[in-house]
């Protein structure tokens, strides 16, 4: 084997190892969670680890979805009422935050990209700069503010916080999307007789769709996975989402690993579906044919 | 139909003035080209007419009405962009009908109007395609069609042919001109291609560094360039220039250059003894057998046969010269030849300010 072939083979092996490490890193925990959710409580605490449940059981899922279930030989009420409520809460706050964030970003980013007004860049960097502020530092003042506005434990309150937290990123993304589009398209529309808003909505936004979708995905995933904000602002099941409910399955004298992992597996289904669905619209090449 | 009057038009970017008080009138139905090197301000001027650039000072008026503060959408002008700027998510028919839809023309009228224009531009088979499924020339036609379909008062063209290959460019040049003749719409056409400007225009505006150097009919600009800039900018190969001194005596008017004494026909301003520049177009030079009165010695460096013409490159003294012959020509490189000039084709410019003297 020549030196060159050796290097090539080495590179290939390196790539394979890197891919494997990445897969284990990202898919491993999900697999472990999935396996755990099917493992019987006795096996869960056995000293010998099992990479696949020795006795497959659906009892954890039964605890989630059934009306009653068996736990340690006792008949107990299932967590379905809380769990279903938390799913609804997660969906409502995440979807609302996504729609509002993307809608505001779609217009505001255009203003930052194309309109000329004094302080435009300063304002933009101040807005985007808020990304660098740790959430913990604003938590207490924010809590006082939300108390004063009677928005604690309301959908409006949680959604507003999500929007203010995720808008800067969406804005940043959309501004660069707009900036990369040829100005002549807008000018052509103006010459054709269109106003600014009409041009934005009918010409620019359809072409910026991949950017809008990407912003929606990022916002939705961020909102869905949010823990700290709802931990503080969603104290009751009125608005409590899955991320806050699931850890509560840990009781003082018993950690129900099976239930927690089953709930976790259910909780990742909606974001996976959202990404799969929106991904179809993330097509490139929308701009093909515009110029030259 | 519209007369366009531009007066004392200025444009600043920050503190830099890029257009220095332009005056230009474009008559109803006229085809006027703006030509100049890149950065001369021709596109800026066009965009100001369109309303896409703000006016720093001066006025633009259509039929006497000042439109400085009128939004682009209300100017009733159509623009064909250099990169076509087609709406990529709309079909050819939708692209062309876009402006009509905005004007609330009933759907039943839009389609026939679009079909008429498509017919005119040979686009009928492509009406339901997206722009990405068209060739460069077809996209260019769609951009034209989008401008034509609404029958605007003024057409603005911003180097519309510069992205096409040479053959297609010639073909589209002819088509645009024919179309403009037929529609009779006032048109302003920005180009850096002098062939386009010469062949298409009723008048040419030659711009340089934000100023208008000359406005005139194509042949007038070619035959009587107002100054050295225009003389060298228009014409390819470009005009030969020789430094000389003006001499008036009983036999007539002569320019004494380093290597020759050239007779000038007709009247000329400028005093005897003043420094001038003599200009002669390459096609107005011919090879003469021997040194005769007024002939210019020429050391041949290179022969370039183009097919239609033969271009000779060489030097007289230290000045490079180009000769364009209609016939085939052959001579050993390095030959010492003599060039004859027809005196009526001699251009004389002031050495100081570059302005035409004859």
C-alpha cells in the first residue's frame, strides 16, 4: 500500500469513526430512553445492564395512557389527565410562539434589511444582542413584571416570553435571507405598480419561504424544549408543559425511570413530526430563474 | 406617450456628487441611449428617472409635470433590468400580467393582453412555464413583455442585453428597436456597448464622470465628436490622436505634428501656434506608396485580419496608431509604410480643454 493510499484509507476510517461517535452521541440517549421505556421496573434496577429489555413491557405506556395501571403490585391511577393536559399546553405555547415570532420576524427583518431609518443598525444589534443575556439574569425582574401584569400561569404570558426570547434569532436569520435576495426583484415589482407591503407579501415572502420555515423550526424546537421559563411561569397544570411535568414523575421515595422515559419518548414525537413536515418546504432553488 | 425633461439634475452619495447638474430632453416617442464607461452615472440617471434613486437637486418632469416626489409605482414607466428580475415563483403569463393585476384589470382582459404580447415576442408556447425553465434569451423577452403589456408612458432599459451571448444580442437589438418603432413609446436605454447605442438610438447621450459630454444623433456624434473623450469613446478601433501645433498660412490651415504636416479642410477656431490634438479615425487612413505631402510615416507592428476589415497596428514617432482597411493587406512586420489622410476627415481638438475646434 502506497503512502497515498494509506492516507486515503486513514481519512476514510477517520470519517467513519467521527460519524459513529456523532451517532452514538445524538441517537444513543434517545435509544437508551426508548429501551428503558420498554423495560420492566425490576430489570431497570438490576445490576447487569441490558441494551435491549429482556422482558418487553408496555406497562409504562399503560401508566401514561390508561385510566388505571399496576405499579409495584398496586393498582394506581394513571397520569393521563396531567400528561394530556401538559401535551396540550406544550402544543399551544409552542405553536403560538412560533406563529407570532415568525410573523413579526418576517416584517421586522425586512425593515432592518431594506428600509432606511436613523439608528437602524444600532437598534438591530441591540435586539440581537439580547441573545447574549443569560436567561437567569432577567428571571426575577421578569417574574415581578409578569406578576404585575397578572400574566403568570397564562398562555399569553408564557407565549410573550417565548416570543421575546426567540424573536432576535429569527430576526437575524430573516434579515440575512432578505439581504441575500436581489433588490431588483423588489424594484421590478414597484415599477409594475406594487406598494412596499404588497411586494413584501406577494413577491419577497414566497421566495423567502425556506428562511421563514427554518425560523419556524428553530422557534418551535426552542419553545417545545423550554424548561426554565415554564418552570417559573407555569406553576400549575393550567399552562404547565411536558418539560416541566415529566421531571415531576420523580417522587420523594421512588424514581419512576420507566414512566419518565416513556413520557420523554412521547414528548419528542411532535417536534419530530413538525420537522419532518416542514422539512418538505425547506427546498433550495426557489430563486432559480429570477435573474440572468 | 411622453416628453421627458431633466433639468439641472444632481445626485450625491454622502458628500460625493456623482451627477453634476444634467440637462436632457427626451421627446415623445424618441429612443435615446445613455452610454459611458462603468461608473459614469448612466445607470444612476436611469434609476432616478424610474424613481428608484432619490433626487438630490434639480427636476425630472414628464409632459411638464415634475415627478421628483412621485413613487415609482405611480410614474407609469416600465423598466427592463439588466438581470431581468423575473418573479421566479410566477409563470411567464403571471409575470407579464402582474402589473395589470395590480391595476385591477379584470382577469378576462389580462389573459388576452398577455397573449397578444407573447405572440409579438414569440413567447406563446412558454406562457405557463416558470422562468427557470427558459433560456437566457427567452427570459429577456419575458422581461420585455412584462414592460410592454401595460403600455407605459416610458420604457427604461438598464443594459438589458449584456447577459446574452453575442449572436442573441444582435438579434434582440433588432427586435427591441423594431418593437419600439411599432409601439412609439418614449424609451431610454442604458448601455456600455456603443454598437447598441449607435444602431438603436435616435439620439445618443455620452456621459463621463457624471457629466454629459455630448448629445446627438449616432452619426453626428461619430462624425463630429464634441471633444476628445467622445472622439475616443465612440468608434472601434478608436480614433488615432496626434499632438501638434496649429499653423495658418497663405496655403491654408495645417497641423504640424512630430512626424507630419496635416492639412485641415474648412474653418477652424484657434490661433496659429496654439497646441492642438489631431484626430483621425482608423478607416480614414490609407496606405500610400511613398512619402507624399501630408503623409504620415508608419512602422508596422501587427496585422489583424477580422474578415471584413484588416486592422494594422504600428507607430508614427512614439505614438501608437491603428489603420482599418477595407481590403486584405499583407506586408512584412516592421515595414516602414506611409499613411495618407483625407483632409475632410481630420478632427482638431484644443490641447488644453479637449474641445473640438473644426
